[in-house]
């Protein structure tokens, strides 16, 4: 009997569960993108291919910040 009550409550609040699941999945995907871009920017092959390794440290920091900002804005 207790199990049936729990099933009924779950069905009753299914929209809330769906919303929570969707929000969590979106948050995980957004966090994964942000974490990934940091690793990509540090790859020697990436910096060499785009010529970032030939820039000054200030220019590299500015460029990396701009890349992360555009990624973040695109994720919204």
C-alpha cells in the first residue's frame, strides 16, 4: 500500500521531476563545456595551429578570455 501511494505522488508531481531533470541536465552540459574549453586552450597543438604561442603573455590572456567569453555567451 505504501508503494502505491509513492507511485501516485510521483505521477502527481511528474512535471516538477521533469523540470528538475531538465535543469540538471542543462547545468551539467554547460559546466562540461566550460571545463572543456580550459583544456583545449592549454593544448600545445591548439596554440601552435592558431599562432597563439607566438603572442605575448598579455595578448594570450586577452585572447583566451575572449574565447571563453564567446563560448559562455553562446551557451546562454
